[in-house]
């Protein structure tokens, strides 16, 4: 069981459509959902059925009393205005995919739930985004060089790479397609209000720790650390211990340019982080981050 094989696990768009229908129309039988979202006269409904089945197993949907519905912890989507609910849906799917319960069998080849995506995301986000190859063949070679344990490689065929490209864009960890641009800006932006809550400024250490908890495929996150432990030391991007990865650096600098966050250095702060740019170049340093809200 996994999510990267779109032929047997469905595609992001199909999960999105099913979620939109259940939020807008409420619980319904699977047959009604299929007739609304994937009528047989218009499309082949097979993949849509696979998508609904997989994400029911993952806990996004639940079925009881003969009806399919959104899991209770996400009922709040129904209380939002339509456009806002739709905007928040990818973050809900991302939360389900990254949840601890769906990643318990992290290295299992068969019963890993959504860990195939999680492992791939953690590995990609650990790379130097400025030198990362773009073709499936080059990605496979790079992963083979970096990860000595063959059983712990996840992107070793075109099917998984294509599935990862679709899901990583949908979940806010990348953009584009050919080539894929590794860029977690959307996922980071979506997490900011939950991190800051009623505060406007946080120490950098507290912010990065909270971000790694919500998005554990990013720097210092639990999934990221598991994957980095499998990468040969000689292949890990060389940077100081307080330097952020190129992928997270890109995201935070884009949010700064967009006016969403601001960074500062305070003389009395004990610890901070530095951004990493092209060719491993130190970019800037910060000890505190301020959230200005959505620009």
C-alpha cells in the first residue's frame, strides 16, 4: 500500500474532487459520489475508485452506515466559505499524508501507507536544489549513489517519480513538472498561522522547531532525520550546523520577498540560523522571524 503509483492509488486531482464533493454536499453513498465525480459515460472511473479507497485507508475519508464522509477532524472545512475551504484542502491532504499513523512502517516496502511519498519528499528536500537533476534516470542514479541500502530507495522507477512529481506539487513542496522545481514555499506558508497563533514574532529556534514538527520532511524534522541517516556522509550537502537547506532557504526568502515574513538579528539572541544559497553560499542570518500575515 502506497500513494506514488497513480495507476493503482489514484491521482491528486481525484482526491481533491472527492474531498470537494463531500465537503460541499455532505455524506453520501460511494455510488452517488462516483456518479457525480466520475460518471462512467464521461471517464474511466477505475482510478477514481482507487483514489477514494486509498484515502479512506489513510483516514481522510471514513465510511459508516453505508455512507462516505470526510473524517470528523476535518469537518471544520464545511464551516468555511467555499473558496477558503478549497484553498485549505491541499493542506488537509498533506496533514493526512505526513501523519504519524500513516508513517509508522516507514521503511516497509509493502505496508508503508503514505511513507513512500514521505521518504521521497524528505530525500528531495535534503538535496542541493541548484544542482538537482531533472530527469527520472538522473534522479535514480543520484539516489543509488547516495543511499547504499537498496531497499530504502524509493524513486527507482519512472512510475514513482511521476507520482512523486504530481503529489509534491499538490502538497506544496514543489512547482512545475518538466523540470520539477523543488520549492516548499506553499507548504511553509500554509503552516505559518498555526505556528504563530496570536504571536507576531518568534525566536528562530522556536520557529524552525515548530515548522519541523508540522512538516517533518523539512530540516530537523523526524522523517528528514530518518532519511538523512541513510544518506552517505560524503553525499550530504556540506553546510554548517546552523545553516538551513537550500530548499527551506528558498521558501523562507520567497516569503520574505512577498512580505509574508520578516527576519532580524537581535544581539541578545543565543542562537540563529543562516540561509544557504547557490553553491552553498551563506546568504543571510537571522535570530528572529516576524509573521506579517498573508500579503
